[in-house]
């Protein structure tokens, strides 16, 4: 009984570390998609557009990790591998969604996200990012 509890706690720590690493990769992805550095855009310039896109990305990745863990294989190794794979797939699908939206809309979406003035396109971009993540979640289940 105690062994099962400790094993579950250990697995939670490992899945948590993987989830945080995937969220860090999501941060880097959004940083690459937008001009300028996110740290400066959000924490120094208080850019709401960039913050909204990053928040959607982080929630999307968390949703993918949640779904992968919840539907995980009975084997810890397989479950962990599927979480990493689906997390990376989610990042790729979100990047693809960003590029497709950028192609379908006027101007450069990255410039809109980095602009200091609030822009409705930031909400559309965030919804597209999160929607892409939900699609990956549905593929897991």
C-alpha cells in the first residue's frame, strides 16, 4: 500500500516535470513566433496581446498534458512517452495554426501580437492556439 502510494507520488513528480518542460517549450515557441522577447513584452512593457497569446499557449499545453496523463497507458513508460509525444505534437500544431492564421489575415500576426495597443486579432490568435491544443486533446482521448 505505502509502496503504491510512493510510486504514484514519484510518477506525479515525473509527469509534472515533463509538463513544466513542455510549458517552457511553449513559452519558447511563442517567443519565436513574436518579434521581440516575451520577457520584455509581457513583464516590462505589459503587453496584453502577447500575454493573451502566451496564456492560451500555456493553457493549451497544460490541457494536452492533462489529457495525456488522464488517458495514460497502464505502463508508466508508455504513458510518459505518449505525454511527451502528444505535447510536442501539440506545439507543432499550435505553431502551424499560428502560421495559417498569419497567411489568412492582413499584415504580420507577430507584429500585431507585439504591438503595445490592444488588438482584437490577439484574441483570435489566442483562440486559434487554444483550439489547436483542444484538437490534439481530442486525438489523445
